[in-house]
C-alpha cells in the first residue's frame, strides 16, 4: 500500500461474487471506499475477473454462461463472448483491470494470490479514482502488487504445507 499509494484489497471468491476480507486504505482524502465484507460481482471487477481467468477454459465458459452480466456502467461486459475474450487475455498476462466497469470513475488492478500448487486462493488488488489512476498508471505499479501477492501466498500456504 505504501508503494502503490492507493487502497489495497484482499479479496476471496464466494458463490455470488468476490468478498473483501481485508484492506489497507489510502492516505488520500479523495478515495473510493468499500466496507470490509462487501460482496462485488465477478464480471465487472478486477478481482472477479482475476478469479474467473484462473479457471480452466471449460470451467470459465460454464461459469460465465451462468452469470447475470448486469450492466453497472457503460463499460461493463454484458456479452459472454467479450468477457471470455478478456478473461483469456487476463489469464495470459497475469493481471486484470477494471477500467470503470464496476463504478464510473474508478480504476482497479488485481493479481492472483496462489497456493503452493499455483491454484487461485485470493486476489490482491488496488483501486482509486480515475482522476488519479488510469489503466496505464495501474499497470505501471503492477510490480509491487505482484510482489505482495507472492509474499501473501508464501505466508498463507508455505506454513500449512510444512505441517
């Protein structure tokens, strides 16, 4: 959080979407806030798309076909094919963006936190207002997020694997 200078979130999948388990708020007075415990959609959030992209292609298609792709902003994916194309790109590149797809004026980036077998366990993300973060700016700050996700994965799963 000190490196990216935005609100950082630890998010896990649930049946109905992604749940914010923990966060470190930014020091900026102007920020986008979600309470810990909030549940957000899979299809329009960086963390949700990170989770969906972690699935094998067939499971991903099945999951997307069962989602209600409700339009939350004018940029929200509402067609399965466009979402699936983006999820393939996310799977290849290793991170997801939310470019005002969930909330107008908010940009977010997310990476997977994986267990010792490389399986998705959670997402680590940061978000902020469009006035301060563009998608390019978020990608520029990707390395600290990747490093944090790796450290979290080791902290959460290496101890458990040793027992």
